[in-house]
C-alpha cells in the first residue's frame, strides 16, 4: 500500500514537471514570436521598379530589405515573416501610394497575424491595394486586426490560389477582400488541374469581432471571358459586428458572378451575419449560396439589392426568401426581419402541398372569405389564393388555380377534376365577391 502511494506520488510529480515544462515552452515560444514591420522602401526590390525613376509599386514579400524586425525572434531566421511571425502594415504615410506588398514568386506560406491600417486606396478609393497575393501560392492568415485608417485595408487575391483566414478578424477599421483572376482562367471550384477550390475562405473556431465595414469584391476585368469570384463563410460570426457587408462585381461592362457561400458551419447563434447590426448590400452580379439547412437572419430593413447593377439599392421587405429569388442559390433560406410563416400559392388548406385537397378551401375562400378565415386562422388568403397576382382573390383566379393543380405531380386527394367541374361547385354568381389586399 505504501509503495503504491509512493509510485502514485512520483507519477503525479513527473506529470506535473512535464506539464510545467510544456507550459514554459509554449509561453517562451509565444513570447519569442517575431513582429515584422513592412517598410515603405522605394528601391530595386520592387516588382515594377523602373531604374532612374521613383516609380515603384509592388514590394516583394521575399526581400528582407523591406522588413524591419520590431521584436521577437524570426520564426525560421530567413529575414521575412512567415509561420508564427506577425506583420504590421501601415501605408497611410505613403502619400504617393507607390509601395504595396506582394507575395509574387513565393511558395505556399502562412503567417500568424497581420495588423493592417487601411490606406483608403481600395476599390472604393482609386483601386490600389495594401497586400497583393498572387502567382499560384496558397496563403493562410491567422488573425487579422484591422485598425482605423484613411479607408479600408485591402487584400487583393490575384490569379488562381486560395486564401484562408482561420483566426479572428478584429478591429474598428474596414476590410476589403477582392478576388481577381488576372491573366488566368478565372476562379474555379475546383480547379481542373490542382483540384483545389479557388476561394477566399473565412473560417476558424472563434467568431470574428470586426466593427468597421466589410467589402467582398470581384474585380475581374476580362469582358470576353466572364470570371466568377467565390467567397466562403465557414463559421458563426464570420462577419463580426460589421456596420455593412457589401458583395458585388466591380466590372460594369460584363456579367461577373460574385458568390458568397454560407456553409452549414454558420448555423447557430447570430449565423454568419449579425442580424441586429449589419446592413447587407448585394450589388451587381452578387449571389448568396446557402447550404441546406442554413437560414441566415438579416435585420428588418437591413438587406438591400441593386438588381440592375447601377448603384441604386432597394430595401428587401421582411419575409423568408429561398432560391426562387435570383440572388439566392443553394437550398438554404434568408429571413429578413422577424421570421414569419411561409405560404405556397394555391395551397389553400396550408398543408404544404398543392393538390386536389385544396379545391374545397379554395371554393370557400371565393364564396365566404370570413368563413375561410375562421376555418384557416393565420393563413394569408392573398398569399395562397391570389393565383393571378392581381391583388384580389376572385373568380379570375379559377383558371390559374386549375392550371396549378394540373401542372404538377399531385401527392394527395385523387384525380383532378375538369375546370367545368370546379365551376359547378357553387362558383357561379360569386364574381362580385373578393378578398382585397390590405394596403
């Protein structure tokens, strides 16, 4: 018994020492993570440097001369930020806007965190970018902290590779994520060569907390080969408490689909979008791709559509919307405002199916609207009975109602009678009866 106790104590002490060493190692590792500052250096490290001039544009990430090690220890001692390293990018003092960071010619890589201050030179302010990711490398960013600046901090994803942000997007600034396929074959899901989805993916275990504005843009410019852009939200709280979320194509001359997918991982809580705070703007060629089971709630008056792509937005009324709307694809739904019941045109008995069992309720609605309201409380008479959509339920809806019955595959109630049979069911003389839509 005493021996066992001694062994137990020794094992416990050994486990404690191991845990303590592991903890110290993790703390030391965390404390040693390097922070790099991007320098606004105008030199021959620029991709577009023109000797003898001051014209420089894209500074290469791979050049140590454009980085200053502010603190910590370089992750792999290569003079550039990667792995567990963090980056600070603040170009607001660059009045000429001649420097911007590019990862051209880099292989796949990651960075633990980027802290960015927006220059105001994104698509909302002239078309420049703070960070350009291109030339086939897959990039993963952990945390992304956006500080207030002159405008949105812009990450420009060019060519074919995916970008993943798997940490927390935070800060009071605004963020612009733009996809542009450049000279490639456009964003594809999946790419036929690599098998990868060419997307910008927002994922991770914790919700984002950004409180500024959020912009998702498709900036492809090849009018002869329209190229889509794909964004994917894969967690609850993907857009934090953003003031606005804008999704649109920036090409005015051609159709360039701009798609935001909300996966099943966005279900629960506030969903991907804060339904109390965030105004959602779906601009030119913008679509929501909703996975089955997803019901994204957007606050009353906070969903706006620019169906014509001309810069004028209309407010979407409260209600529940599915892929019968041009701006929704997939099998999920969007609820604007307080969730209310959904009704199907022609389903006058409100059992979820349009079939011959709806004939008697339809006749009742035509001949005795008050009796119908009593028999089917809570059912919107116009939503189910105004078949010809003229704001009135009357005998002009009879033929369209019969067409509904005979057009589909009916699931109950037996054979469909001829139109004359329905008319004989006491409908003669009720042309003057109607249920008028409340204005």
